[in-house]
């Protein structure tokens, strides 16, 4: 059975849930083989792969995407995988682009589902035009390269994978960009935005005070998001921006608080299962697509909802 | 300093965007514009040349109506433009676009810096910049939020979802900037008038030495099998907060087993 390469998305010694989900997709097409950059971690057993290719030797002062792409290309050259699955985040796309040129292979990005056609080839599902269309597409030239979004499948059981270690030495071409400083933002206690089941987001209507949004999010065990307006105003960090130029999310529940619903925000959350909006303006565009719209001031509605949620959830 | 900015003409995000029979997106009859995220790259380039001299050449690939984006880029301060247009380009995917844009950059001779926006606002794959860099053999840095050019090199900072990295790279290089790098200017009346006199070169595939069958739908490395419009989200219930808005909100979530 052909290998399906899956690039692990690491978080220190942990591996993100999205990697295990992608591995579950990979299993539909072949034998999942994990590419794990930065040394072995026991978390690799939990993602459900048959093989782990540990990549060592990429120095901290080297920009990761070109060096990782080079390592993945080398492993792909040895194994001849039937597909290469990468995370859909910023670095995943950069790696996908470099691999595409290197391997002469097509890429489909932001995949939300992957199914075999009658001949077993992967057909990818994507969202298009701000979530208003579902598109099915495939790679027709070269080894299919796909970047997969969180939530595409349910993770499978843990395995006892075979481990192969590759010590690499990034080429001159792959190490021309020097990283002089790297700051990993502290994770915080809330779920990661891209993977959260429930998200509570704040916009212009917060007037810069996110405490009510955060308190309600914590009452629901939810992630906190922000609109571009709130981020541009400096009220909340950029990493929490939901929308076209921030994170694209698709949670079970999205609670938009004081967010009018600019097209670029809708593009980032319109595929959420349920949308709830709290807004003073009943004419705000977000109200037209919310499953529940509460017309009111978030600074009074949310504290009450927070108290109620604590009561109901015990 | 010679800077090339790669930019795209896109359908307006508020337009009724849809697909035609060959599963490419409808462009005619739909209001188009310079992709908003490209304005940041143009602004970054113009600021560099305003400070240290040089020229900014914007390259746009697209059908005739993409000249709207070309004009806008010139109004925003680019000194000259190349409009790559050819009937054979209809349906070109990211891989093909990158080959064409790389050829257009090569045609400019010695270029110090290539800048792009972080993604287009229509297809938004975000693949093209790193692909172009790979074709040109240039180092690539994506998602740049801060940059400074000095003594033949660029230093700055880039952001991924979890990490901020400070970087340095010798020129030439290709950088992709985000919407956090600057505040693009509104063109002045003078800039709008001046743009009309700036040189625009229109080139086809033959001028770039690209065979027509390697691009377009036939030359694409990916294929769209089907497109389906999602059922439009119907607005649901709207309730007014009469002192019980928060309770109603949580009621709704509990009733629908969402929490």
C-alpha cells in the first residue's frame, strides 16, 4: 500500500489534533506516514500513523518553510507517496507552494474533506467565495499536494509506528533567510481558535473592552475571536482575528458580539454550524444570517448570559 | 532600487460571485478591482522608493478588464505597469499563474525586490508568491509585517499563527506582506491625473516565451469537478433584549443542545 505523507503540526512536545484528523483522512488512501520535524516526541504514537519520519538538523536560525519543504521533498523522493497532506495554516501553504514547484505537482488548499473517487484518487472538498459555494476538485498533475483544515475527520486510534530518523542539512538555497529572533506567543488557557467547537468573538461594539466577551467564552469553554475592526483598533491581538486575513473558522457555534458582519469577516466564519449575533443594530448584516439574533448591548446581554451559562452548566 | 509588485484584479467581494459552465468564475459583468491586499504591497514598495529612490513596476495578469487594477496600482504610486493578458490564460491555476508571473519578472532584468500581498481576495490560495520565488530561485519570506531595506538586504518581522520571527535576507528576494504592514494611501487628485501618463506595457504569452498549452484550463495541475451553491443562510429568530437577552441567548443554546 502506498504511503501518504502527513506533515505534523507541532506545538512543543504536543501534536495538534488537526494532525490526527488529517492522518484519519490519509488512511482512506494508503498507509499514513508522519513527517515530524524537530525530533521525536511520544505524542506521535497518538496520531495513528504506521510510520514516523523524524527530521532532525534544521537549525533555529533557518526559516522553516524552505528547509521543511526540502526535507519533505527528499522523503517523498525516497517513498514515492500517493499524496502529501500538509496543515492549512500559513507555513503549510508556503511549504505546499515550494513542494509544488519542486515536484511538479498540483496543490489544492484549505481542504475540508477528502474522498476517494471510483479509482481511489483523492477528491477534495473546499469552500469558495466567502463560504457561499462548495467546490470539489482534484490534483491532475504529479503527486497530489493538499493542505487540510482542522475538523476534516475524526482522529483514529493510537498506533505503535515504525520510526525512521533523517538527519538533514538544509542547502544554501533553503537557508538564505536568517531568523534572528523567534517569539512563540503564549498559548493561554482557552482552546485554539482554528480548532474550537465554540467561539465567542468581539468587534467594534466592545468599544475596546473584551472582558464581557472573554467571561462568556470562559463560561462556555470557548475560544475568543475578534473582528478586523477590533484588531486594527489595537483592542485585541492579531492572532485572534477571524476573517479573510486572519483565521478562517467553522465551529459548531459562533457567537458574534458587536460585530456588524463586513464581508471579509463573514468570509472567515460563514460556514459555522450555528451563528448567534448580539448587536445593538437590528439592521447589521450579521443579523440577516444569524440563527439567533439578540438586539441589545453586549455589555448587558453577555454578563447575564455568562451568569445563566454558569447556572445551567452547574 | 528596482521593485516589482505582483498584483491581481479580482471580482468585488460584495458582488454576486458565481461559476460558469467550464467551472471557472464569472468575471464579465461583475465589478472588479485591484485585490485589496495588494495595496499593502504597492504601498510598501512606494515607501521604499520614496525614501531611497528607484522604481516600482506593477505586474498584473488578467483579462482586458484587469486594466482597472493596473490603473489603480499606478494611482497608488507604481511608476510603470505590465499587463499580462492572453486568451489562452483563461482558467489558469495557481501553478500556471506562478510560471507566467515568474517569466514576467524575469523579463524586467535585474530586479532587487519582488513584493506581493499575502493572498488574493478571490481564490485566496496564497500559493503564488512562494511558487514565483521558487521559479526565480529567490529567497521568499511570507507574512511580513515590518520591513526595512538597507545596504542590499532586507530585515523585518513576519507573523505566523503562533510565532513572530525577525529575519534578515540579502537582496534580491521576494517578500509577501500582510495588511498589518502599513496603511495604504488614498491617491490624491494629482496622483490620479499622473497615473494616466504612466507607461503600461501589454504582453502576451508569446512575448514571455510561454507555450499556450502549458497554461489555461488544459495546462492546469488541478481540476474543479463540481461546484455547488450552499443553501443561503436564512436569518433565524431575532429577539430584542428587554432585560432578558442573555437568558434568551443561553436558552437557545441549551434548547438546541449546543452547550
